C-alpha cells in the first residue's frame, strides 16, 4: 500500500474542498494543496499592525477615503484587508512576483464591492504599494497599476527604514545592479538573484530565503 500517495491524495482533496468553499478558481497546473499554501502566504491576515509612511508619500484627494479605509483596517486588524489585494488572489494561476520577491503588496483604493470579483473591493487605476510584515505596514507610494518600480521602492525602504529589510542582507554576496526590466526577465525564467542598492550589496529575493 502506498501510504505516502494516499496521504498526498487526501491532503489534496481536503485542500480542494477548502478552496471550493472560497470560490477559488483552481489551476490544473498545480496541486490544490500547493495552491492553498500559496493563497495562505499571499493573503494579508487581519491583525493589528503599526502604520508608517515614506517621507514623500502623498495621496490624490479622490483616493483619500480609500486610503483611510485601508489604514483603519490595518491598524485595527479587522475588516478583511485582503479585499484590497490583487484580483488574482483567488486564482490558482496568478502570481504576485513583487510580493514573492520582496514582501511588497499593492492594494486597491476602492471602497465599494467589485461586482465582477465579489470577494474584492472595486479595482482602481491608481494603487498603493506597501511593505507589510507581521508587525507593520510601511506605505511607499501611490502610483498607476502598471508602474512596478521595484528598485525605486526598495531604495525607499533601504534609505528610510533599513531595519525592515536588514535580514535580507548577505554580506558575502556582492549583489548586481539589475534594471527593473532585467529583474522581470530573471523572475520569469525562475533564477535566483540579489541586488545592490546604494552602498549595500546582497539583498536577496524573498522567494529563495
């Protein structure tokens, strides 16, 4: 009897049942257990967190209410902050590589429920980029959805809040000065990489820690 195979099958069936209860769109490319674990780590859990802001952070007046809603949910640790995350959160084929690599989330500034993606708030063209860990949410910048300036965001964290990413430094690693386009290509082909930011070398992508 293949006990390991039976256990793997049972775990996958349990994961499939759980995901179906969430109206999660499962993928045929990955096991349901793998998709459930990805969902668990990608989804921002409700818990009280400190909120802080980059020095040059600003918010367009028409998105002020949306930002206040997000801040309230983060500070109070309730309100289902995940509803502001990527539309792909409930899709097994979707990935958020900026989050995977460096823990930077993008949150939509909508205030009403999305009629198409009913688990989420309505999507907005401008989104807020936030570095989030278990204790704090550091708001980096509001920008348009397609402007994924990874190195600029990481420089903000390094220069203003180096304590948040100190654990990512490997002193023996020199790091590379990749452009954002080069980083996107490296991610796409699944290679490990590290970055040199200002005078500090060896910031390693979260995916490989």
